[in-house]
């Protein structure tokens, strides 16, 4: 009777094993072959974990023999992880990844422990394959969106493999017993398994090292004592506080200075702001016309100031700026903006603050010893700087009437922030910019409570991006971090609410001087369609814009040295100085 019971139990166990194996194969095949939405991918992966965990508990997963308690604990942990993934529907993708990665790490640790008392070849193979599983789990947390692809293909392939192993293990077991008699052949196969395990570990380790190098960004210096103002500050904005000669990244034939001056913060208080001034080395005694350059996105924390960069004059149309200074005798001033260089959070894409900082930098440059400047001013700006340049022109007559504004040039300007946010909310560039807005505006507009209204699972990525600058190596790190935010940063309800209303505060004119808008038609960040709609609306309002488009030019290619815009921008600016008639296209 006992033998019959054992036989019946064994048959039941084999039938259950076959069923679980077939379910595992089916789940894995669907993951690999079907085009599923993200929630379905995660739920199917969770179901697969439950199946594999049950097979491990019953010892029908084909993984070989291990201590019963270790097998049961590992199987129960895998089942529990799968159930959590299935049940916890409100969790973010990142939270569910934590659960699945935990199961992967537990499995890896179990493999390492089980290998320690095995024969030499199994010990080496087990240690390396277990270590690879643990390291792969950690990489999934660093690269959550890549981990989603891993779930789709890697976990799918793993489920198919485990299922096939469960189906074929009884047959393979008999073959292994026969092969054991041929010691040399068996030994060769065993060490082949070890070589494979070591190879997999080395590949995963290479991924880890590459990830560390890619994500570390620049070792950018923190602002030094020059950027710390002495209290009390003068009560009025536009006062030069100090200046020092700048020797790094200055074009041949030019002199440059780093400056600290007063300007206006979002709450209308007077604060210290830093910037740079550049002028021809051979400048004589005549007053020089002034280019006031609003720089593009560099980040939102103090160390991201352009004046701290080794290339402080390369932002935006850097080649055109160098030509204007060294060949045409103009001076240039670039505000870092408040919160870049000086302490505090930079109010990113807050137009009136950018404009005040630009105008106050132009006022402060007038007070610099050794340079005589005219009140004639042309404002340039690229990207964020284009947004700032348009706002500068819009408020210049009221805020700084002593300056004679001759022209405003916006290159790929961020004119309609709401539409930009809506169009690019699921793209890498859009997520990176949204992360800067989320961090910055949470302090500038505390009533919006943006930190409390981010999409679940995005807060970690937002925080990491916020500490990275957006130029040089840091820009790569920031964009890579943007790829690993699995969902749009702001829910649609937030974009349609108070945040959206604030984003809709766009520059619309009127402007007291000719306006040039330049747009690359291959720009993936500032969308050409958005720019065209904004231009059409301004033309309908009677604003005489000069709108120029450049086929094949992307966001940075528009202002590159070889761009057709570069000589046109120089010529257009010289025409403004000569009071030539503007050439509006509407």
C-alpha cells in the first residue's frame, strides 16, 4: 500500500510539474511575442514568478537537488514576490521592480549558498551565476526602464527555459546518470558550465562599470567665495558688486571677466547674481554696443552656472558671439541667472526673473572698469535663453528704460511651455526638462505642491536629474536619467490644473524692437509645430516677427558654427546697430 501511495504521489507530482511547466512556457512566450501594455507586462511577469516559485517548492522546476528548507524558502519568497506584483495594482513601476528584483537577489544568494558545499566546478559556476543574478538585480534598479525591457524579454526567456527544463528534466536526469560513467566527458561538460557562468558574470560586471561611468557626470567645482555676497546688499538691482579677470575658455582676441551684481528674485527681493562679460582685447576708447545673451538650460543648482564652466562662452550661438566680439567690436554679457553660481534654487523657465537678471547684468556691465559700453543693446537667447530673451524684450522699457533695445533674437525659444510639456511629456528630453521644472517650481511656487503631485515612481529620477547640470558630460548623465523615468513626470490632471495655468504664462509681446525667431525643423525638443502655432498667433495679433526655419537642423545644430543661421544672425544684429529697416515675415 505504501509503495502504491508513493507511486500515486509521484505521478501526481509529475502531472503538477508538467502543468506548471506548460504554464511557465506559455507565460514566457506571451511576454516575448505579444505587444502588451506596461501594466500587462508586469502582471504577467508576476504570474510567472508565482508559477516558478510553486515549481521550486515542489522540487519540479528541474533545477536539481538542494536542501529542502532552502528550496522551500526560495520558492515561497518567489511566490510571495509574484503575488505582491499581481495584487499591488496601485504601486508604481519602480516599486514593483523592487519586489521582482528582491526575488532575483534572493534567488542569486540561494544559488551562491547552495554552491559553497558542492564539488569544485559546481561551486565556481554557482558562485558566479548567483553573483551575476544579484548584480543584475541591482542594475535593474539603476535602469528601471531598461529593466522593463528585461522583464519583457529576459524574464520571458527565463520562464520558457524553466518550463522546458521542468518538462525535460526526467529524461535528462537519466542521460546525466549514463554520462557520469564517462568521467572525462562529464568533467568537460561541468567545466563548460563554469565557463558560461563566468562569462555571464563578466558581462553583467561590465554593464555595472559602464553604468557607473555613464551616470557619474562631471566633477564640476562648487562655487567659491567670489559668488558669496557681502551683506547688506544695495537696495537697487543692477549694481556691480565685484569683478575678476576670467582666463579660462576666453576666445583669442578677447578679454573676459566674471561679475557679481544685484538683481531681483521671484519674490521681488534684491539678491546677488553672477555672470560674465566679454569684450575685444583691442577696444580703444569708443563705447561698444552690447550683446545681452540669455543662456540656455544648464541646470538648476549653483554649480551649473555658465561662469563655472571651462567653456563659458560656447552656450547657444557661441560662434556668432565670438565673431561679434573679435571681428565686429561688440561686447557681450551673460547672466548666470539667480540660483546658478549664487546660493539657492534657480527659478527655471520663470520668464520675468530671467529677464530681470539679463537686464541687470547689462546694467552692471556698464560699471565695469576698463570697458566703455553704449546703451545700445541687442538681446540673444537659445532654448531657455530664447524664452528669457523674449521676456527681456517684453519688460525692458518698464524695467530698464535707460537701455536702448535694438533687437531681440530667439533661437528655438521655449515660447509655449504648456504645449511643450504636453507634446514631450513621454519623451526623454521632455522628462528631463519636466524634472527640472518639478524641482525648481516646487520652491518657486510652493502653492503648487509639485513634490506631492508627481506620478508615482518618478520622484527618485526627478531628484537625481535635478542635481545634474545640462552641459558637457552632465548633460549625458541627465538625459540617461531621463530615459529611466518610466512614466511622464506630471499626471495629466496636474498639467491640466494649476501647473498648466502657470505654464501658459508665455511671452506674447508687444516688443519695442524687431524680433527674430529661428527654428530648426528637425528639433526634437522645441517642436516646430508648436513654434509655428505660436508665431501664427503673434502674427494674428499684429506683432511683426521675422520667422526663419532651417530644414535638417535639430535643437543644438541650429546654433552650431556651420549652421546657416550663424552668419544670418551676425548680419541681422549688425543691421539693428545700423538702424536698418527690419524684414518681418508677418
